[in-house]
C-alpha cells in the first residue's frame, strides 16, 4: 500500500514538472544590432539566434511592422533550427528602418528589433536625385542623414 502511494506521488510530481518545463520552454532570442557605420552599397547581415526554448521554432522577419517578403536586395536564410540570418546584399536608403525578428513555438514567442540607419555618402546619392530634378525626393529620403 505504501509503495503505491509513493508511485502515485512520484507520478504526480513528474506530471507537474512537465507543466513547469513546458511553460519555461517559450523561445528567448539574443539581441542583434546593425553596424553603425553602414554606407550605401554595403553588404550587411544580422542573425536572429534562439538562446533557449523548445524546438521546433518558426522564424519571421518584419520591417517597420510589415512582413519582409521578397524585397529587392533583402533575403532571409534559415541557418539551422536555432538561427535565421537576414542578409541585405546592398544597403540603400530604402534599407533604413526598424527590423524585427519574431520566433515562436508551441508555447509562446519572443521578438527582438534593431534599427538600421545608413550613414555617409548621402550627398553623393542626393546630388544624383537633384540632377534628376528631384530635390524633394532627396530631402525626404535622406532626412535622417543630415
Ligand atoms: C521597433 O519595432 C518593434 C516591434 O514592432 C517595437 O516594439 C519597437 O518599439 C520599435 N523600435 C523603435 C525604436 O521604433
């Protein structure tokens, strides 16, 4: 009789523990940052790495809150089950923005964001716009660089 109580209690503890570990199994992502000396035409990449949580994970990337899909010069690669890499093959003024990686699994999700801001060489690009008689476009596109 005493033995069966022990078995029952052990089974209950196991059951409760499985709940606790499932709860703590939501993904946690490592923070990532873009280089702060990015110039027009450069190549840049950041990695979204899961540091804890229960696989399988689903990765999604957003730019300024919108899903990143087939944008020119931007691609996403699933490096392995715990990592997704965002590659911007040629940084341009349209690359500026707030990039978010979101990782979810059965239990929950985590999100990390980083701001990309292109520096330098704006004058070069701006002169091009002005030559094309588009001073306003230049001012709008590069307002963060002045
Ligand atoms: C970037 O986007 C994330 C997710 O939408 C948001 O929580 C965060 O506040 C944004 N960061 C900035 C600096 O706008």
